[in-house]
């Protein structure tokens, strides 16, 4: 007679189990897509040039066809791709080095490419959104539109809500251990590096896309930011996905996020010059 598996003890189904991401069951491959707003269709772009990357920090959009015309994907010091030394260089410099590197990349793109400096937009997620928010506060007249996914805006508020509390300390050069409790001066340091502390400087229209089940960056981060910006009269919209996690993964959800981000950028960037052969240089 086969032995039946024991059922969970009473209440076991409600036990919280920490997921540190050691066992990843699936992997996804990012792609670049073209969105046809009028035809409501999405096409995967084939043969994308090597210098383009789906990990956008800066996006400039063609308002006639809603396709990417100029894309700068910033691999700032501290992001992956240049070894451990590059990653370690960001520790204690979060909110400073990464923001400066991204802004430098934007200025370099404006100098080297025929871009219109009056039609710049930011598209980013998670820590990239953290950088984007800093840029909006530091350069309030530079960017015409911004669309963010799962944004980090309030560092100290993540201490008790994020599944990677160690990063909240080490990114600022602070020691971490599981039993430690934050000190007042450490919380103050985190707040000073947080975009929410500079929200009064933001003038750019902002779209926020968040998942209610995000365990990496609590969706309340975006909710707090939404309320602050709205109270100050900044055009802002919040999209709340009840089943979404940090990456807002899933074909239907990703398509909806992509569509809404494209529409938001198109709405606020305005019409491009008719003659595309005439570029704009600062």
C-alpha cells in the first residue's frame, strides 16, 4: 500500500519562508520591441545593433511610429560588466557616482549624436529608477518625461520591507549583520541619499509602474512618491499591478507596462521636427 505524503501541520501553510533567490527556476531573455499604438501590436526587433541594450536608462521616442530612434543604455560604474572592482567602486557612493556617470553619458550622447536636447526622456526600473529620480531632481529642466518601474525612492523605508536588507547598508559603505538595528545617524545618511528627499525639485511628468507583490522594493515607495508629486502639482500617474512582483514579469503585464510607458513618453515629449536630417546639438 503506497504511503501517502503527510499533510502540512495545521497552520504550516501560513508560515513565512524567506526567498533569497538561490534557486531560480526560470530564466528570461530580454528583447527590444516595437510597439504600434494604432494597430495595438508588438513586434520583436531582429538584428538589433550590438550597441543597443534592452536595459534602458535613457529613451528617445519617434512619435510617429512609437519605435526607439535613439537609445542610450548606461552601464554606470557599479553595474555588471566590468568586474568586481567596478561593482565595489559604487559602495558608499550610491546616489552620487551612479547618478554622475549616467548624467555624463547623457551629455556625451548629446555631444556626439544628432539629438534634440529638448526631447529627452528617462525610462528605468529598480535602481535605475533610483538614478532617474535623482536626475529629475538635479536637472529639473533637462528631461521632458519619465517612466519608471518598481522605483527605489526612500532608502531607510526599505530596511524592514526589502528581501535584501544587507544591500541597504553595504551600498552606503555601512557594516551589516542579521542582528543589527539601524542607528539614527545611519537612517539619516540613507534619507539624504534618497530621491524622496529631493522630490520638491522634480518638475518632469512621471509614470510609476509597480507590482503589489514586490518583495525587493515595496510598492509603497512609489505610492509615497506619487502622493508627494501630486500634492506639488507635478503630472504623475501610478499603475498598480495586483499580481506583479519586482520585475513585473508575464506577457500580458509586460505588454501593458510597455504600452503605457510608450504612451506616456509620447504624450509628454511632443512632436519631433519634420525633417529628421536636421539634428540638434547643444
